[in-house]
């Protein structure tokens, strides 16, 4: 690590106390600072007549702002040009930066690091709900300060690397979105002239009652809304089950969560779901293999038309008062094209899902890259 000077913030920052008298006839931009260094943004524009205090602090472009209440949660950043002249309360501290020694972007990057946030936590004091940053302690904090040209070089390097990470993320998002749109287009073409059958004819309801025995446990399965598949719930003891009825679920079952079917809580049970059970709130339908594939049906119920059908078949009010009945699930209309076309579509679906899973496995690494880049930057490795 290079021998960088460490300088207290008091030598680099000067508290700005420029105030403005709030005019009841005026309109003012108010600033908010998001936690975890997620940005300094417009909170709202408000009439002076409904702003509580008559004097507020005036923010200027390029000033460093930090929340005295949420400094320990990373609520800090730089005032953007769009918020020049906006106002803040005394809970947000504004500082002018000595740009002859400290590059603003260097400060902005460093203030996003765990070291800086931890130092702000140490410099805060108070009870659980009233912990606040102490100004004298804050200004006594030290930050690494290489020569200004070196700060600027490292900032440019870090920004370039972070831009590449963001670009990689955007490309992955766009690739997946394009694949999903293509799938939807193929599905719409494939089903445009396909015959329609009631679900009960092509995938009848199948119930496999489970006898609950004292001393045994039961692995419960859940279905996420918005087509996000199945998940494993904690095991239930016989005592936990109580009077609730349980039904065995088999891989390949088309499962409906009858409480949230209207928001896409439909899934196909996977091989890893074998041995799982569901309560009476989970209806299992078994596709006739000579007519339809369960994955094809599941995709249909995530389309706008499929969701509309589920919504229409789930009468009642909002949330848990909207329930898909056994009768209505059997009557749901589903398009059934030729089985060969369905197989082709499901093969495409599996490929797209495979790409999505691969991307998901890389996400933790991608998300960790910015922190790694910053750590290297402030260790002098860039």
C-alpha cells in the first residue's frame, strides 16, 4: 500500500450554513439522501406555505451532504447540478470542499466504502432511535489523501471500471429481456389459431391425500407469485399441521396457489420438489401427455391473457379474499396447439431459462465487483 497522507476532514471540508427565508408564495426543491450511498435526489417540490420551518439551508452544486441521522447507514453524497438551490433541514449537513487538495469525486467514492461508514457509526452517538452524527467527531475523521493528480487518475480509473460493470449488467438484462420477448412472440404465433379446451379436459385436477401421523414431519412446498416458480418451506410437524389437510405433490404437476393465482402464482413442480406436500390452498393438475406439456400450460398462465383468465376465475376482493375455486380451475380456457409445436417451444423455453440460471449464478460476483474495485483503489492497487 502506498504511503498516502491521512488528513482529517476538518482541513478539507467547511460547513456551509447558507440559509434562505422560505417565502410562502414560493416553490422549493427539497433534497433527500438515500442510504447505502444510493444517491442524492429530489424528494419533492413543495410550496413555501406548507414547509414547516421558515429558514432552511441552501444546497449548492458539488457540496458534500451527509445525513446526521443516517450517516451510519451510508446516507451521503454530492449535490448534483439539478439540485443547485434546493433546500435542506438542519438534519442534513452541507460542506464546501477544498478542491485545491481534495477531488470531490475522490471523496464521493471514499464515502461509499465500509471503512467510511464504520467511521461515521463510531462518530455517532445517542439512544437507539435518536442516534446522530457528532460534527466535531465527524470532522476529526481521517481519510487517505494522495496528491491531487493521483486522486484524479484513480477516480478516472475507478469510474471506467464501474462503467464496464454497469455495461455488463445492462447487456445481461437486455439479452434476457430480448429472449423473453422472442419467446412471447413465438407463443402468440403458435397459439393464434390453436383450439381451446377447458383445463380440466387436458390437465385434470389430481388430489393425493396425505395421512398425517404423530411424530412425523412434512416437507411443504410453496409457489411464488409472478411466475417465479416453487420454493421449499420449513418442514411441518404433525402438531403444526393440526387439522389442515395435506396433499402430495409430484414432479411435473401444474400447481396453482388458489389465493394468489390471479397474480401468477402458478408453477410446474420440479424433480427437486419430490416428496413435498401442499395444503388445500394448492391445487395440482396433471397434464395429459398425449395433449399438452405442463411447461406450456404454465407459460400460458404467465401471459396477459392467462393472467386475465385467472383473475376472472378468482372472484372476491383484494388479496386473500380472491380465491380460485376447484370448479373454476377446471373451466379455465387454454390454447392447445400441436404437441410437436409445444415440444419445440418448451425446448426454447428451457434454453432461455438455462441462460437465466447461468446469469443468476454470476450475479453475486457481478454485484461484488464495485466493492472489490473500490477496495483496490483505496489500497493503492489501481
